[in-house]
C-alpha cells in the first residue's frame, strides 16, 4: 500500500502504530481525514449519527470515544443523554442502558462514578 501523507488525524496511529498499517490508514486518512471532512453534514450531525449507530449496535468500546468526540463537535451532554433515551426505545433497552452507562463514565468525573 502506498503511504498517504498525514494530514491531521492520528487516532488509528495512536491505537495501532505499526501493528496494523491498513487499519491505521483507513481510520486516519479515509474515515477521519476524508469522510468526516466532507461537505453535506456538519461534524455535529455526523457525531449524532455515529452515536446512534454505535448505540443501536451495542458497540460500547467505540462509544466511549465518540461521546467525547460529539461534545467536541458541539453536541451537549444533555442532548446526548436525550438521544440515548430516545434510542433505547428503538434499539432495545439493554443497548440504551449500556450506552447510558458509558455516557455516565464519560461525563462524570472519576470520583463520582
């Protein structure tokens, strides 16, 4: 695979380094440097969609990152909690409960958990 010049995102590199260069490339260069930067949806909207998809699929490991990323992209904690509540009725109560537990850990300082 031809190395694509780095432009900004390094989450894949931080997670996998030289262990999985393909995963690093597609995470950093394609997903975050290209897809997340496309016109057509704001990063805020992309974050809400991503949180919804991860909640629906029960992917709590990825949800930890994306809840914080959503806050960086302008979604408030109250909006995220409300979105998770709404999702619980459409994606299954266990998925909603699991997502809310992740949100509590992300949004609450360590001493309060």
